[in-house]
């Protein structure tokens, strides 16, 4: 948390209203050699974990909860620190695996981080486009 404050991260320095309605994106390293992406919506408590190498047929056996532990702890600490929620309030995050499998490990074992960044770019672009379409509809009415 101190590192984020020293770096003047917008998420940490934001107003309580902005923090409570934010979506946090992170790329995390797993097993010192593989990268995953995480999307966490603070408002809805919905989390998507994207693994570019996870094949659709193996999704049922994977548990995404363990990948959100640290990021979830930082978000919860910030929410308590900024008075957005009390420290004794229990928060249950709905953690799901996003569809992955775009990385073929037989031919490409090094670009998982690139796939993660592209997935985040896609998620952000889709969200912004959706919001702009809603705003356009409201201005027409």
C-alpha cells in the first residue's frame, strides 16, 4: 500500500466515491514464469481472472480464488483506510475465470504477458464503448 502511495497511484489517491466505483486491472506473475490478468470491479465485487494458456476444457478444474488474494487484500485495506467500509464488514468477492486459451503453449511459451495486456485493453475498450453508447442514447431522448 505504501508503494502505491509513493508512486501516487490514481487508485490510492482517488476520492472515496471514485474508489468505490472503480475497476482495478492487474497483471500478476504465477510460478515465476507465467502471467495472468485480473479485473476487479469494486462496486459490484465481481472479479475476472484471465489465464491466456487455460484451455476451455480445463476451466472446471482451475480455482481462480488464489490469484486474487493479494490484490483483494490491498483493495480491502484501501476501502477500510478511506472509510468506504468498516474493517469488520465481511466482503465476499465473486471470482470467476474469464475465457482464455488463446496462447498455444506448444508453439508459444513466452507471450502470456502480452496476451494479458491485450485482454485488459479489450476489456477497457469494451467498457468505454458501452458507456459512450449509453450516453448517446440518453442524449437522443
